[in-house]
């Protein structure tokens, strides 16, 4: 894995090659290939639109519940029906109103046609013709209003049949036959449908690592229910808002699952996620050689038999190694166990 091996140089004194206890352990700064990964915990979740809570847009008593937990449903399938007597009566009433309005509108239209002819012949006055036209317009408007009310009653009647909006499995049922539901600002939930073929993983990545994550990176994850099997995926998105967990800032990283997982994965399964990062050739030192002093990182450089503290900027970390962004050059030697600040 190393491009240029980082040479750990033990300063050895005395016969037999044993290390002298009072001599410091040093390391030579060199280049190294970082092909690290970010590990995070996550959970299997439905994708947006894959979990739908189905409710009723109208009030009424549940006459028939045609689906139960675990049933497979298809789009448009009737899953529940409300009593329709009240809605059937409303439809009949609106239909009668349409018939009554037509009985008025048709003669008014015919009368206006006759008055239009008589006006051209000079038999009636313009005022009389205008009055006939007004009666025709009023009757036509009343007919259109009656037809609209009839269509509205039919739509309300159709809402008594609750249909599945997506294909999926019934995940939960929140009502039963005989119950009365009241539709208000929030439609009462009858049941929840879940499409198990549209799942993804939401990984909670620590804020320290989130800058390394990019869309398209390869992901491997396992779930506790199937510890011997690995699933593959790719980073699909990084949510912009943070999540606070145990006073630690984390960002949700959405992972699209690749390959067939039907019948294996279910929502809320815990996922152990590994996100593979791009390889980088970096200048690296053992992480144990770096000390934090206030808000800065410090290493102790060995030169001409003496040591001096030097401020460095640390980048990525991979296991026991730390990337040095600035402050050191290849070939310099540093103490592996520098003294602590007084």
C-alpha cells in the first residue's frame, strides 16, 4: 500500500543490537498512499415516495377493509370502502337538478332563437329580444352550475372507494370495518403501504469525515440480520442539515443500493457502512508523533542532535497514520513520542 515506505528508524546503541533506553525513537517523514475509507453506522430506510400513508378524503363508516398487513397491493386496487348511501343520494339529487335545469334551459334557448329571427324581421323590439337573450343566458348558467355540482357529487362518491396509490406491501393498518372516520385538514390514515423494492441506506457520517464524502463513491454495508453478507451501493447525496447524536454532529449520507436485495432488507435494519475514498499520495507521519497544543498540531523535529517543536497542519488520517498538509518536508526526522507540553 505504501508508495514510499515510511522508515521508522530506531536509534540503536551498544553491542548485540539492543536499543538504548535513554535514546528517543524517531521516524523519517516520507510519502505514503492513502486509500482509506470512512466507517459509519446507518439504517435501511424507504426512499422518498416508497412509503405512503393512505387515508380518506371524505367522512363515513368503513364498510369493507380489503387489505391486511403483509398483503401485496397494486396501484388502483381498492383497499377499503366507505358506506355510500349518503353519497349515492347526493349524486341522485344532483342528477335531478341537472334534469330540471335542462328543462328550463332548452326552451329558453329555443325561445331566444325565435326572438332572434323575429328581431331581424322587425316583429319584436330590441328590448324584447334582449330580455329573451338574458333568460337564455341565466338558464344556461344554471344548467352549467347543476352539471358541475353533479360532477362534484360523483367525485365525492368515488372517494368512498380508497385505492392504493403505489404498488407495495401493506405495512400497517390503522382502522377496521365498522369504524367511522372523519376527514378534516389531515386525512385519517387507513393503512401504510411500503414498496420494499425502493429502499436505501442513510449513513450518519461524523463531521470530521463528511468533507471526504462525494456523490458516486462506492459503498459496502452489512446488516446485523445478515452479518455474513455484504451489500454494495454508491453515495447518492449528502443531506445539508446536520443531525446531533449524543452531542456529536453527524450528516446523513444517502446510499443507493446496488444489486438484488428483495426479501433480504427491511426498513430500520441497522447498517454498518464503509465508504471507500479515492486513493491519495500524501506526505505522512505516524499519528502518535503529533501533539495537540491549544488549537495547533505540533511535532518535534530532530536536527543536529537537538529537537525543536514545529507547528504542522494535519489532513486525512488512515489508521495510525496522519497526512501532513504543511510544516514538514520528506526526509526530515521527528520524535515518535515527543514530550508533552509543560
